[in-house]
C-alpha cells in the first residue's frame, strides 16, 4: 500500500497523470492530502506568494530549504527553549491552522520541529507558488519563453492532463482536518472532482473537526481518531 501525508499526494497522482509509472498499490491512504492549493488559508503562504520569496531564494542560488539532513532547522532551536515554545506554536498555527496543538503534549515540540517543516528544494517551492498564483496545476514555469519552449515546445508551461485521473480505481482513504489551512475542504472537493465519478466505490473520506494540518500525525489522540481508521481500512482491503 501507499501511505502519504501532505504534498506527497502530488507524487502518486502525478505519476497517474503523466503515465510515467502505473499505480500498482493495492490501497492508498492520505493524511491531509495537498494537490490543489487555490483556497489555502495560511497568511504566511499568502505573503510568500505576493513577495515572491521563492524567486528571491532562487536568485541567491539556494537550492535547498529547511532540509532535514545537513541543514539546521531554526524552529527546532527555539522549540528546545521552553520560553519560546508559545512563539513556535504560533508560527505553526499561522502555517497549518488555528487548531494546531489543541491535542498535543507541548513537550514534544522539539521533536515536531525536528521534522516540520520537512524541507524541500527551492524549485519545488517555486513550482507550488506558481500553481498557487495561477490557481491550477501546471508544469514548472522556467521564467522565459525561450527556456519554456525548449522544455515544452511552447512558450508557456502546459497544464497537467488531469483527465487521466478519471482512470483511478485504487481503494483510497483520505483523512483531513476541518481546520487545515494547507489542505482546505474547498481544495479537497476540487481534487475529488477530478477523480472517477463513482468515487464512493473507490474513495473513502473522513473529516476531523478539531484538527489542522499536522495534528493528523502529532495529536495525542491520533491513534484513536486517525490510525484506528487507517488500520481498519487496510484490513478491509
């Protein structure tokens, strides 16, 4: 089976879209699935969008951002100091959702911040920001007509052929939080509309009212509210 969280949604479904790898998983489980982000609610992400911060990082020739290996995560350093933990939690709430931490033991913040954010390439961040600005799902825009023409045989990046997702027939469970800023219910609905019309045959969803994005992994009651359903789903399929 394939078990993913967050933007890993794009990995398995993009493979299906472009046909580079056929989906052979017997089951798929997704926590806080992020595929479309037109309606994301994080003020910090909105600021990154309008300030073109990803483009600035690229101009500075920085290729990695908060990668978990070999680079220091500044949030981890602050979270290790008890007097800054409220500040760190506030940052997480601004990015992930106001409900973040409602069911946490705050002593785990240093552990959370050693994994969150998980890190990325700058190009990947730029790609997400491009699709956020365009409110769609497009190939990477290289910034000039000449370079786009070299890669795509056209001057603008094409959209991904999401019609291929209509062929999706793998049993799938999506669990999301109602207070999630990054994987909003509006964007999840738009994504589900891309999948087969008989969704009820292949796809199950669960919505947890008091969860934001990373509560699905870190909440103290996640074993009961999340992973119990995951185990039952895997046993069923």
